C-alpha cells in the first residue's frame, strides 16, 4: 500500500530538507514500521515528539491503511 509520510519541525533533516514523501509499505504496517522503512528510527531521536494519522494524534504502534498520511512531529521547545 502507498502512504504519505510528512515530517515536521527539525525532523525534516531526515528527508534532506523535504517535508514529505510517498512510500510503499506492507499491508497492516504500523506507524513505527513505516518510519523505519523510510529510514527513521524514532527511538534514537532525542527530540521526537509524536505521530498523527490523517490529522489525528495516535500511538506509534497504530496501523496504517492505504492512502493514509502519517505525520511525525519533533518536540517543541522555546522560551
């Protein structure tokens, strides 16, 4: 199945500055698996925040469906 992965904040560095990519993933793929297939190991990113599927914040282990948009956000900091 084909999904869109969109990166926000400082995570865009993992796509060489691009904000999104279309990738093919296996049926029943989780958000975590999709990120790994795109070359992103979220467990090793200190400022990894959360993921959303089709605009809804979800758990990293939630499953994707064909055509879904997975967004990954970095933690926000500031003062």
